[in-house]
């Protein structure tokens, strides 16, 4: 029985996925994917499963996600699901094309991060205006 461990990240959120042969069960932090709320987040998580339907029915995916905000965690899980299904399919080139054509961020992590703040200031960009008089 083949087991694959992969991770996906977005901002400060990191999702670690374990995929193995099974019956199509997907759990995130030990909860089934179909009870994730809000619904838009659940639909975003199910996108890679809909694209790779034939592989998604043959595997069980367990994901542990931590850090970041709720939407960053959803994006990290989505990336981990897509990468793990792609790896499970023995790097099927047609599946890669399907994922990339739908959304590039299903296989490629978004590397944007927030900027560090200026010293003695509450924001990262322009400094405060200074008046001599």
C-alpha cells in the first residue's frame, strides 16, 4: 500500500497531507471535508477532487493544517490535496495540465508574504510625515 506525505503552504498556514489507497475519504484536522463551513471554502477545497475524480475516488487523504487565518488554511489544504493527488497518479502529465489550466495555484505555491514593519512605525510602507515647524 502506497503512502505519500506532502505539504502545501500559504502565508503562515501550513497543511501536511497524507494520502493512501482507500475509498475517497478526505479529512481536515480529523473532520470530514463535507462539514467545513462556510460553503464557499468547502467548494474551494473540493476543486482538485472534482478535476481528478478518477484518482480522488481511489484514495483517502488526511490533512493537518495549522497557522495563518482561515482562508490561508483553506488555500494551503487545497494546494496539499492537489499536489498529493498528482504525486499519487505517478505524475500523470495530463493531470498536471488539467490542474494548471484550471488554476496555477493548485500545484504552485503562492510565495507572497507580508512586508516587515518600519522601525518605530505601525506600517510597512511610507514613513510618517515629519514637520520641522
